[in-house]
C-alpha cells in the first residue's frame, strides 16, 4: 500500500512508542482484562512453569510489589500516549449514557441507511471500519465523518485470528488499517481500535494506545451479524442494560436489513427510557 510521507512518519512514531510500551508491559506483567463481551486479551499472562502466580492480597508483599509495578507501567504508558491501555466498555459521561458502535463497514448499501437512521434520531455513533473497505469506499468514510461520528480502526482486513499471529503482523494490521481510514478523510482522527472479534492481546492494546487509539470493547452484543431476527435483536439490546452500555451493531459483512430495522426501533426506545447518547470512554481507565 502506498502512503504519504507524513503518514509514514506517523507510523514510524507509532512503532517507536509501541515498542516502549511493550517493554513496560513486559517488565510489569500486563493483566488480561476480564469481560463478559468477548473483547478480552486472548493471550493472558501465565507464570513460568514451576512458579506460583503473584499473590494479589493486601497482606502479600510479593502481590503488592507486583501491583505497584503494574500501576507504574500503566501510568508510564498513559503518559507516553495519553491513552489508557485498558479496553473501554463504558459510555462517556455519568448517568444514563449509552454509546452506539457500528462495525465492519463501510458498506455501500447498509452504511447510508444506518447513517440516515442515526441522523433522524439525532444520534452520534462510533464506526469501526475495516481498512480495505475504507480504501474501497472513501466517500462513505467522509460521509460518516461529516455527520460527526467517531472513527475506529477495525484492522486492515478483519483477521479474527490475528491474536495468534506475531506482534509484527498485529502491528501491521493495526497501523495500516488506521492509515487507510486516515487517507480517506485527511485530518480527521481515528480515536479507537477494536480488535476483530474482540481478539485483543496485551501487544495489540499497547500498539493501539501508542498510536492514539483507545482499545474499544463492548458490553451489549445482540449478535445482529448472525441475523437472528428483529425480535431477538431487540430483546438482547432492550433487556437489563449494564451501566453506561456500549452497544455493538454491524453495517458490513452481509445482509444488515435486520440491523437497520432494529436501530429504527431501538434508538427512539432508548430516548424514551431517558438515555443520552455519547461516545465510548476514551480517557477514563
């Protein structure tokens, strides 16, 4: 892929910052982030054979030292990039806030329909875009940005096995995906990174954060990609919602007519329930 000189400089800077963060994480031992949404580190830290895991109790000097080292490393990592390494799953703000996220586009059939639905309901969302699709449909990337939505890197080509690949491959997928989106809409920041299938690793989170992108998960997943039917989608998203939910929908990867239909009912329902729309938390831990 050909990229501009300035984009190449940004990528080199991202490599350097990411390498520094990875060193900090290696020294402290980066924990896997527990979640119920699937967006978790797929390579959890495991103590070497024959060694016990560090105790995390208040009475354990070893556990306290381990936690202090982790905290220092994470603070240093935040200082290097300004972006936390933790996976964001909460909507920004306090109270009844909700963040709508849209994955796997842009798509020439479904993205315009999703945009029209969001516009009608006065909702701003976060679009997690696949780099090759952004490259193919740059006008849709510009349409998303023009409506005031946030942009999220969803890797070059949505390889859900990338958590099993070398760090260099993960870096390429993350940074080149970001560059493809940026090329479509110069000057508009790509503020989040969502791993394909939620397959984060400590390395991928560090690479994303070093490049200014908050690792982004979700807390509500109606599995609309599987086309379970409108009733099933609405039941999943209108059930008992967690605090400040981040809800996952899709505008790419297949027939998204059920998703569009669900959004047309769900967004007004959220408003009636007293929810306010915001973006996923970017700076909070």
